[in-house]
C-alpha cells in the first residue's frame, strides 16, 4: 500500500489548498487506488477544510469517481446509442464470458471490474470501451478476447 | 426603478427585484417550494414558473429579475398546465403517506397538491422504488422518501449554519439529499440544531418525537411528571393554534400543561435566572484570575446555553472548549435540581420523577441524552419536547389553547425574572448577565434606560457592546475604569466569525453570547413552522414585552433563586453548584 | 454517386502559416477590431446553442472585473459527437490561438481547457501543446496562462454554467441565468466559455477575414461546420462541411442506401424521418424557421433494421442517468418518460398514456432549468411524432 496521507499531501501541494482543487485531488487518488474510500474522503475534507458531506456529494456526482472498491483494471464499455447499435451487447457478453463476472462486478482476483458508461466519443469506431482510460474501439468478440488475454498475460509477467 | 406589468397590472420595483417579489407587492401569490426568504435562490423546483411575453420558455420567477417593460403572466393556462405537471411529478417521487405523516396539515407540498388537485395519479409512482431508509437519531428524523430535493436543508446547513452536514449526492434519478456516506445524523458533524427541519417544506426532515413516551409517563400513577418550559415557547405556542406570531400565551400554556396531566408545571426561566448567577460569577471569577492572580484563563468566556452551539464548537473548535462557560444550560440545571432539590423539598423519590422540558429546540433532545448529564444520579432530563410536539399533545387532548384561562406556574422552581425570559431572544443571555454582573461589581443598576441593553438586541448577525465599570465596590477595584467589550452572535455562520477571531488571538471581547439559531431560541429548530425574519421579530418583541411586564427584571432578585441558594446550593460556584450545575465538554471530529 | 455535399476547408485547412504567426498578427489588432470582424463574419457558437461569438466576447470585454477567464469547453459529451477530439488531436494550435486572441480581446490573464474524463488519454499531448503555446505567448508579449482541467464523467457539465461549477470543484449543476458567465463566470469573474471548434473558427476569422469566412455556408448560414458522422453509414468520421446543407444531401453522401431516420444534434437534437430529409436544413434557425435544425455536429444515421423504440429507450436511459437531478421537470420527467414508454410497450399503460408523456415532454421543454432538460423533448417528440406506431406496438 502506498503512503496515502503522503499521497493526499502531495496532491494538495500540487493543486493548491482550495475548493477548485477538489476534483483533481479526487482523480489523483482514484489513479492510485482505483476508488475513493470513506477514509480518503475524510482526509481530503480535512486537507481542504470542507465538510465530508461536500466531498461525498461532489464525488458521487461524477461517474468516473468510483466509491466502491474496483479491480486493478476498470473496463468501461460504452452503452450509448451508436455503440449499442454496433454490437455493445456482444462486447459485454464476451467480457462476461472471459472474466466470469457481471456488469458492476469485480473478478475475485481483483484484476478486473466491468462497468458500462455513457458515450465516450468513439462513435465513428463503435463499439468502443475504455480500459483504465485507454481507448479500444471497433471491437468484436475476437478482438475483445485478445485484449483481455493481453491484460491477463501482462499480469503474469 | 423598474416598471413592469404582472397580469396586466403595472408595478414599480427597485432594480434587482425578482418577479416573485414584484408579484407579491401587488398581492399576487406565486406558489413556491424551493424558495425560502432566509436562503439564496435555487430555482430548482420550478413550481414558481411564469410566462413572460416574448419568451418561448417559462421562467422561474424566484430566479428571474424584473426588467423594464416586461409583461408577466403568473397564472395563464400555459403556466397552470406546467405547474400541474410539475406538481404531479413531485408527487410521483414523494411517498404519499399524508395520513401517516407528522407534517400532515403543515406541508407545502400538500398545499400545492390541494391547489393543483388531480383526480387520478397522472404519472407512475416512483416513491415505492426508492429505498425506505429512515434515520431516527436522538434529535432528528430523516425520511428520504418524502424528500422533494429542493435543497432548502442543504442551503440552510451551509448558508445559515456553515456546517454543511447535508449535501446533494449522486445525479439524475439517483440524486438525493444526504449526510456524508448516508450516515445517521448521530454519526456525522451535525449540531442537531434543527434549522433544516424548520426549513423543510415536507415531512422529510422532522424532529424525533417523544410525546408518546410522555403520555405514558403521565398516565402512570407511580410517576411524578415535572415539566419546565423554555422562555421562547410562550411567545410561539400560539401560532399552531392560529394566533398571530408574537402572541404571549404564558398563562394559557401553564393551564394547558396542567390539563394534560403534568404533576407539576414549572419554568425553565427559573433555571435561566440560576444560570445567570452561576455564569455571572464564573465570568467575574475568570476576570479576577486573569487580572489579579495573573493566571492563564480562557477569555472571552462564551455562553453554553445553546446545545446546537455547544456541539458546533466541540466539532469545529475542539481546542477552544476552555472558552465555554462550564455552566450547564438552563434545561440541564433544571433537570439536576428537579431530581435533587425539588425531590427533597417535595418529599418525592427522585427515581419516580420524570422530568420533561418543552423547548424551542431539537438539539435539547441530544443534550438531555448526553452521558454526562446524570449528576442527580439519574438522567437529569428524561425528555425534551419541541414547541411543535407540545402543540400536538395539546391538540390530542382536545384542548383549545386560545380558550384557556391564564394560570401561574407551580412552585418551587416556577418563578422567574424578566432576565430569565429574555434568554429566548438573541442577546438576551448577555443582557441578563450584564444586569446582574454590573450590579455585583458596582452595587448599582446597569446604566441603560429601563435596564434595556439595546445594543445587544435585534437581528444583526454579530452585535457588540461596551460596558464601563466605574465606582466599583472595593473587592472589585481591579475592574475600576475597565471597558468590557462583549459580543453576541446568532446563527452558527456568525459564530464562526467570532471563533476565528479567537483562534487567531485577535478577539477584542471578554464575554460572548452565541446561539445556534438565527434570532436565538425564538427562531429555534423546534419552533412552529414557518419561521422567517418577520416572525422572528414578532416573537422577539413579545419576549421583551414579557420582560418589561415582569415585576422582577434581574435574576439575582428572583426570590426562588435566593431561596435555592439559602436552602440548598449555599453559594454560587460552590461545591453543590459544581456538582450539579456545571459540566465539561467533549472534543469531537471536525470532518 | 456524385457528391452533393460541399466540403469546406477552414478548420483543417493546411495553411502554410503557422497558427501562432496568426496569433501574433491578431494581437496587433485592437480588441474592438477583432470583435467587429467576428460580428461581421456571422460566427455563432459551435457547441450547439449558437450564440453569436462576437457578442459574447464583447460582453465579456465590457464586463467589470479585476480578473477574467477564457474557458475552452472540451467536455464533448453529446452522444454522436467526436469532432472536438479531432481538433484536439490535429489542430490544437489553432484552438489555443483562438483562446489567446480571446484573452487579448477581453483582457484575461488566465484560461483553462475543460477536458472530459473520457479524453484523459489526450491530456499528455495537449499539455505539451499548451507549454509550446505559452512560449509563443511570451514571445508576443501576451500575459496569458492556460491549464487543463479534467472532467470526471458527467454529460451535463457540457452546459457552460455546470462546467464552471465543476471547474470550481463542485457538483456539476447548472446555475440560474442570469447572471451569465460573461459577467459572473468562473469564480464569479467575467468569463468567456466557448466550444473547441468556436475558438478555431474565431482564429480563422482573424486569419482569412470576416468576408472570406462568411462566403462559406449555404442557405443563409455562415461558415463551415465539423460534423461527426456515425451510425448506419458507410464512412463514419469527422467532416468539415459548409453550413446550411439539407439532411437529404447528408444522407446521399453518408447514408448506407437504406436510411430510415437521421438524428441531428445528438440525443438532445431532433430525429428526422426519411419523408422530411428534403425539408430539413442543418443550421441555426432564424425567427420562425422550423425547418432549420441547429447542431453541435452530431449526425447519427439509422437504417431500416433499427427499432426507433429501442433508440428512444436508449436515449431516455441516457437522460435519466445524466440529468444533474436538481430541477424537478428534468429529474423526475426523464424517469417518467422512460418508465412510461416501457409501460406502454408492455401493455401496462394504454396507448393514450403517450399523450400524457408528450405533454410532459413539452412541459420539460419550457420549464427545465437548463438545456439538458429543455432538449429532452426534441428527440422524444420528434421520434413519437414520426414513429408513433413503433413506440406503441
């Protein structure tokens, strides 16, 4: 585990002790820990001198700030209309089969979390998904299987 | 000035006036939900939309400034249709359990539903899908299924109190009003002040009620049920019975309590007078320690009567708790004496006494349940009811308050001075304390006309006064010529201003009064709804009328106070006082 | 098939001059001169709402404030839109030049690009471009600093006042207007918020002149527009076309030969059925031009295999999640519309219930606090109008 008090200290130093820094700080924590725990929210509240409710209220507004523990790799499959038309269901089904989890779940080894998301601006290359912010598009079952395989392989190395 | 037409009537208003305000000026009532005169504009509920000639969309009248030449229609067919749809939408996400609701009959959504009656459900019921999680904390109760997400509570907690215990969370269909991580009020930084309750238009936020337990105790022949009523209750209790805000109903209230079956009807004002004796002497003692003995002592001393304020400082300024007077609040002083002094005098087993207080306050419920409040050997106060709960009990008993004769409080612990009464208004504790402290030090009455210390009265957020001590008695010669600066704040956001000064070591004051609620207790979280500045002012005026009409206006002249010291306590700040009337505070989490 | 679509080359035009050279030249002009040129060019905001850019800059210039801000809205979240992504990748210097010119005009020293979380992967390259831009600002004596503010996943933040709240570290809830951002924007200071494409266009107006710029466009529309073409098309992608073309012209160029309907302007826009392709022109409507459809650039084509019920359901699922939730019509209305069409489909509600929903959508249009709730009715009513049978049965 990284030293999280230090992490928040560093983030506050980087972005400044002001309300405008809240989102960058929260995103910084997410980058390290994949989700925002109760403890981190309180630490951020303390660091910025705002209430816990304000941090919670703001954090929960944004879909990319997860409040539940997530896997090492977060897969977000676009579910909005064009990706939906172009085979999003097949993408989801393939991932489910590969990982043995449903949407919203995390693999038991903590490696993958499968989520859906709204339009990610890849409609010209639909269907598409993000893994940890990296774009994968023009997906089909085979491509998805290969991508997952690649991620699994990297874990072993 | 700006001239516009509302429903074809010309109206002239100053620049910056909203359409809603302009309409009010000519007697046009536009319905609102998220709007509250105490709070900033939200424009969320959209109930107050109006039609403006030349604009394709309807505009929220609470958020739209009047403009020259505007032609506004507040109840056109287009507006009424839209308002109807919006009302039905709100009802579809609101658990419609009016007959099971504490706020039945005093609900702004219910009023709107009455105006925009629809004979069938227009939309699909969404309320039943929502999680039914009711937070029943010691003081407050929150039922999200009745929440219409107008965010009045959120704005109250932020703008008036600066606590921010509540926030909107999530978005879209999941958007809700909640505490941090949906914890109970008992688990988060909440002062229990109940201002959110006073500002909630529906039954989502209410106090936790305890009157069923009190009825039970009253009906139990083995129990001796003692009730005490706070100063501000007597100037507000008339409101739920249709009386004008500011009507004094002290006598009727005592009569009603007796008819409800309380065994003894006593007065918190007595304990308020007692607080002044203890607190006044504590203040003088602190001054002496500081200026004569050269001891380290926390100044300014700050009053501790308001339990919302006390919990606030415990959370927000845990390092400054030394500044709080160690005096318990009048409620808790009363409780400690009820099961000792009163029990002794009356020859009643304190175990059989049930001590109830009627308070303008929700935080008093929490205070009564503090673990340290057991100095009589029992829980000093068994239950704190709000003014609203008392009104409910009176109605349940079929009593018409307005038709009752005026009766007196019982004795002992039923007599009070005008100084005790003014505890109910912001500045009152300070004024009462100064009336006594000045006289202790100089032997003369405080040098204000009719004893009215005007600078500490009124609704300004932070008020200041300077008292100069001259020709002091010999034992207080160290104060000769001293100009003592005092301050009064109400509303916790104002309290913060004073506290930040103290924190920075820049406070010019020696004595400070702080009340959690705007206007002081008369605007408390347990008072009748609605409460706004106009109503606060009327209640305050009534408090000072009651004071002016009292034969005794100074706490130290209250004969029952003299008696309790002679017969029981012996002397202020004495051993018994220390045990029964003083307390300590707890450092709490800031976030 | 011969193309009927007039391609334009403004935004992606391969000019030999360096964008920053144009910035340098623009800085020599007076703010009023630039504002005048923008007004002459007829340039209107490219984010979808279409407010005249010159006026916006003028208001911000005239607003009193010790600090002012230039904000680039790169929170491109409208489904079917991805053209800003291409600008950010291909011609970021033009965009940054536009921001610099704006700073010069209104007197701002600070600015930021609000980049949606979904485009986090563009951040590193963009930051390098900003650093490079700062070097040129210094060179030209422009005291202007730009940073990136990252979004965190919320469609409604594309609304300018919601964006400002989000940039301030708050919930991305739209504010009441007035006050408008030009007087009270970021941290309550006068602020210009423009779309990525608008800044490029503003810069190009300075480059080629208002007259030349206004030559582009057909049927009374001014300038070019980037279109994001997706859905049932043979060639999805970003295209720069002249404004004012008809849906039919678009379909002829991009359709797969089987186009049943075109969604213009994303889920917050309008659905045009085949029968109306000819009548509908893409551009900013004048006073009563019901046949003009404005767009931020999203064009989604649907062919005959698509169920319009399914399309509408997908839209409404999107809206009920992405509404900020603060105002009643939008928060509850979106849920009711979705639940309502499902109930009709399942036979739990009579087909007549669709009339109630239609009335609801129209109420949302006139009473919602911001553009999100106001525009739900666009797609809902246009799909229900044109494909009622599909919705009911």
